[in-house]
C-alpha cells in the first residue's frame, strides 16, 4: 500500500471533536427530550440496566442463602458437633474385644437396670408419668389414686385382727353439742342414705345454694347465705365445723351465729369489711374445730371420700357429674406436688398399719399428716450441729360464744398430745441444694412393751425410707405403753 494512502487512512480513524450545536439543533433536541418524557418517562441506558440486573441478582442470591443454605449450614454444624462428641464418648467407653462379648455386656446392663428399678420400687419412690402432666385426664388419675388409697384404708379398718384404727372414727364425746371438738378423722365406711332419693335431692338443693352463694358480693349477705348452705351440708353427712378452715361470729336479728366457711380470700373480705367487732386480725377467724389439726388436707380428704360415697347414690338422670359434685362440696384438693406427697403418706400409713397389726399393736388413736418439706443435700457436721430454733405453732385465740364453745376452741385446754397443736404451720425450707421431697406421719399408738419394741424395729428396718423421730413413751395403768412418734419418709428424689 502506498505510504500516502496509509497516512490518509490513519488520519480518517482519528475521532473528531463533536461539532458545536447550533441554535436550531438545540431546539430540536429539547423538543425530542420533551416528547420522550411525555410518552414513557426516562429510559435507562444499557449500562444502567446491567447494573440494576446485577444488584437484583445479588439480592436474590442473598435471600436464597438466608432461607435455604444458612439453616442447613447450622444444622450441619450441630450434627457435626454431636457426631464429634459421640465419637469422643464412644472412645472413652470400653469396647468389647470381640462380637461374642456383646451379649455379655447386654446381660450386665439388664442386671444393673433391674437393680436400680427394683430399689426405686421397693422404696416406693417410683412416680407414674401422669403425675408430671397438667392434662385434665392426668389430674383425674391422680385424684383417683387418692380415692383408691382412702378406700384401701377404710377396708383395712374392717379387716384387721389386732389393731383398732380409732383415729378414723367419729370421736366426739357429745355428738349433740354442735361445738364439740372432733378427736378423729370421722371417715365413715358407708353413708346412711335414709329414704331413697332424699340424699341426692339435698345434693341438688346444695348445688343451687352454692351457685347463689358464689354470685353474692356483699360479705355479710354471703355469710348469711352460707348458713343455709351449711345446713344442707349437715344433712348429707358433712359437718361444716370439721371441714372448714374459717369461722365468723355474726349477729342475725339479735341471735349469735357461727358461720363456717373456706377460702382465705373470703376471710380477708370479712376482716376488711369490719363486720366483726371482736376480731381484729385474720388469726381470729381461724376455725380450731377443724380437722386440719391432723393435717391441712385432712378436711379435703374427708370431703373427697364423702363425694365418692354420695356419688354412688346419685340419681342416674341428674346432670351433676363427679367433678361437679367435688366443686359443690368444695373439695379443693391440690393437684401438684402436695397431692403426690399426700398419696405417698397414705401409702406409707397403710403399710405402717399392716405392720402394727402384725406386731399386736392394740390401737392407733391419732394420726397427723405433716406438711411436705424439701430435702436438702447434707453439707457435713456444720449443718448437723445447727442450733436454729424451731418455729412455734400459733395457738388460735378463743372467741366468745355459746357455753363451752370458747373453751373448746382453745387447743391448749385439751391436754395430752393435742395441747398447743393448733393449725399446722409450714416448715421453713433450709438453704442448699434440693435433692428430693419428704413428709412425716405423727402417730399415737398403744401396745405392750414387747410388741411396741418389735413394731418400732420393723418400721426402722423396713425397705422403705422410714426414720423415727420425737419418740415419746408413756406407761399406762394397765401396764401397756402409749407411744407417740414421728415417722419420716422420702416422697421423691430430684433428677438432674
């Protein structure tokens, strides 16, 4: 190619500067821009479109990572960690040298498992799984366990050969005195229905009174209506004085009346309303005639047992079911750990009674079910030698009333093992690591010297977790021994 032609070609490839716009060209371009803006808005150039598409793709990739890949990565990390821990644990466990040793390992594991299970069952520390559920059917099963234990206790009373269970009886010296102190649990073996249909008719009336009672907000009017409720309660075989925690002395048309009721909230309302001139504190409303002297749940156990006996006489056409009947009678049994402890106490009481009959104990005259306590880890001699003073139970103040009522309402006037007993107070829980739960049974029984010693020996050497405390022995004129003792037991072991 000619050099001159090559130079001309190269010159033609050099970009020329843009030609300045003339006034006409500028006006035309402005018109074109306005037309484009009016027809569809600003148009993105190809480079801007590529940038927007790239940003959208990055956002989509990030979203996919957050939704899909990140959870799977975390799950993989967790599984990998568990796998590594499992490998470490497996390497620390002795491995059989040959496959023939595997059956031997299985046999040894079964033997150890059976030993642990048998010890738990022997000590009666096994807890059915439905005690850990709040479902209504699980709660009903726990209550049914309590009813079954009460039934076994009552049947045991009728079949013992040597031991009389007078603590279950109606032990009032004068049943005609409405303010007579009850010395027993007063659990009947059966209920006296009277004329057919009368019992359940009273239950229906009791339900109507109970519904009306719960609809009254005025404290004084509620107490007045409670009198009619208590009268019906008496007619079906439940003495309000025995199963109520509170009592209020009121005046109705110039006549003094003592109204027995439950629920501490109602007691606080009565106190705050200042309806009672002689009562200035909540302690003055406590009912010392209640059988809660033998355990805070003994009145509830009485009403629970009575609800079973009454329900057996029910009218088949009545809409009142068993749960409704318990509400009407204000059974108010707890369904948490307190019920487990109570059932364990009843189990142990039945076991102890059988041992008493076997060893010739002639009578068990009083039984108190103590409140459950937390069992703490033993910290050595320091804890054992602690000299913390024991809490003194409060004695309710007698109230003015009919003849002999004030005196009978003061437990200190009773003498014997009842002196100063009053309403049971909660046991303070020591600080430390909780390892389980425990409870106690206070028992008064009568036997001759040899039988009493053998009975106590059998208790302390029983496979259950029994221990004796507060042992007191009194010689009687007939040369028998009247003994009181606290039998402590473990109700459950805390697992980790």
